[in-house]
């Protein structure tokens, strides 16, 4: 073992991996829409662009994704940390008996229309990916893992341009990375390798 090495419980081993930013997944089918927070997501391919995301069996979002075949990934920023925790702490099913509202409305999350899918996009985020589901029933059912093709993508040019994130001078717009229990970290100083 290396000097200064400490054992990590297997239940917390996932915390050692740097994963993608915490995202808000929006979904819609018919007149129903929903939002949920998701920390386990990643890019999967370049051409065509694909993503992978874990969506638990119990979520209302999953039900809407399976019905519609699409969803959006909204990338929130540090200024939205409290809202992300609220979105991740309740179920969209809580509002099903109140047809006059939705979880998005109850959390006061303003949205705008996507260009290729029905799911709304959340205002104030710093990036948006419109996704079409790639049906893979075995991995969906067995691992809660969903694959999708990205059919449109948008980003806030204050912090993303020429294919790169650049957060200098925009701390409130940094991406959120969830560890556990409402604890997040944000990207630090960028480093350019030689």
C-alpha cells in the first residue's frame, strides 16, 4: 500500500470517481411533465453523440421517458444548488392528483420549449441536451441504465465556447458535482498540461 492510504468502504467507493455534473432530467408525455435530479450520467459516444444516465425504477420521470421515448438533460449551476436538492427530494407523482400544477410549477422552475422533443428545458441552467431514447430493455430493467442519442445541445456562452468550459470569473455558473447527502463540489482552477 501507498503511504497515507486509507481503506474506503465499498458502500462509499462510488464517491472516489469523478463523474459528470449533477443534472436535472426533464420528461414529458401528453399533458404530463416532470423533473428529477440525477448525479450518475456520462457521455457515451461522439458520432452520433450519445449519453448514459441512471434513472431508478421508482421515478415518475422514468415512466414519462418510456412513454415518450425522449428526455432532456439540463445542466444546473452552483447558484441553483438548493433548487437541485429540492428537485431531487420529491417525486413528480406527488402532483398527479393536482392536474392544475406539476412538480416543475410547484418548484417554481421556469421552462422553455425544446427544439426536437416534448420535454421542457429549465431556464437558468448552463447547458441543455435534448435526447432520444435508445431502447435497451435489458440494461434498463437490470441496471436502471438508459442510453440516448443527443439530438440537440445548447450552452451558455459565458462559460462554454469553442468546445470548452471556462468558468473564470463566473463562480456562480460552475457545474455541480454531487457526492452525497446534499454535498456538492464545483470545478476548481483549470490546468493546461504541456
